[in-house]
C-alpha cells in the first residue's frame, strides 16, 4: 500500500502540471483594421458592412472571442451582411479588418 501511495504522488503532480491554469484564448488577430470609410452595423442577428471607400475592399468581422468571419468583398458603395450578430456563438463584433480576397 505504501508503495502505491508514493507512486501516486508524482503521477498526480504530473497530471496537474499538464492542466492549463486559465482559459485558453483564441490567437490574436493579425488582420489589419479596415479603413474608417468602411462602416460596421451590428444587430442581434447580423453584422453588416458598408463600403464608403473609392476602392473595392475585402473585409472580415473580428469578434470579441477572437474568431473571424469569412472574407467578404465589397465594391464601392456596397452594403452587405458580413457575419453573424451578437447573439451568435462568438458574441459582439469588435471591428472590421482587411483580409485577402476570398
């Protein structure tokens, strides 16, 4: 009995060392912020973007949990749905960011 108790100690310590001490967060987004001429509108259901710039841009939504939406390409003057709203699985949209063309 004593032998198994002594063996259990190091095993228990090893298992605690492998458990993360806090919540695992998503990797920070490396997307460049969209210019101010691209405007975001958020509702409970959808996030929309309006491109008031003179160039066609591809944008993604960055959510509060670090997740991003798919890239959406907007022509000048276009307004379209670019992601889910704040009741979606990722919470509130934080900002729009530029992304590679889809």
